[in-house]
C-alpha cells in the first residue's frame, strides 16, 4: 500500500515546489520566469510590448493545441513592434523558420494557424492589459524626463515594475482573449 502511495506524495511535493517557484506550466498558458529572462536577452530590454507578445504567443499556442491543431503552427501578427519578439520566443514561430509573418496594420492581434488541419486561433489583449501597457509607457516617458536620483523618478519606476509584474503573472484570461476559427482563413 505504501509503495503505491509514495510516488503520488513525491509528485505532489514536486508540484508544490514548482508552483511556489512559479516555474511550471500549470495549464494556464503562463510563461515561466526562465522564458521571460530568455526574452529579455533576446529583445534587449524589458517592456510591456515584449511581455504582451509572450502572453499572446503562449496563450495562442496552448489554445491551438487544446483545439486539436495539427502540424506546424504558423503565426501572423499585425504590428511590427516589440510583441513580435515575445511571440517568437514564446510560440516558437520565428521569422527565420518562416513560421511568422508580420503585416503593418497597427493592430495587436495574433493569428496562429495549424497547417495540418487548418485550425486557427486569434489572440488579442484584453482592455485592461492594453491600458496598463499604455500607462507603463507614459510613466516611462515621465520618469526619463527626471534626474536619475529624483525620488519621484524612483517612485515612477517602481510603478512601472508593478505593471510589468502584473502583465507577466496575471491569469491568462485577464491578459489575453482567444477566439477560435474553424478554418485558417481568419484574415486576409
Ligand atoms: Zn520592447
């Protein structure tokens, strides 16, 4: 009896550790801290846009997998800006492997298509996430205009950090909204 129980206990322990360290994928399409540091290296700075890309990319990938999408996944994004790097890192669809195309339409919208059975999902930011992204950008501009050691600047930078922390770790449903398409022709 004990022998049967033991593996479960060990497994539960591992799960608890993973959750505490916030380093496991818990089925919520949540990027890990490791992914975020990889993204920071790749992208060259921390910003709301690249975090958005990671959230959109991972949420879309997991949603498409859950929907039974088969074959190679290809991504299309509608704005050439910071989120593109987050998508490349989180969804694994890169410009170099020809799995990513970008169209300039000024829309933060990702369409991920499964080439095998033409299933597709569209991922967009929620209103809350979008507003916080804009806010972090405004605060950043204000902070840069102040001397580096000004208490007001330190306060603004802390506020920006808080926004990034939320964008990174909030439940996927609060950051990303997903729409499923029966076919790949989600957009022209
Ligand atoms: Zn950026």
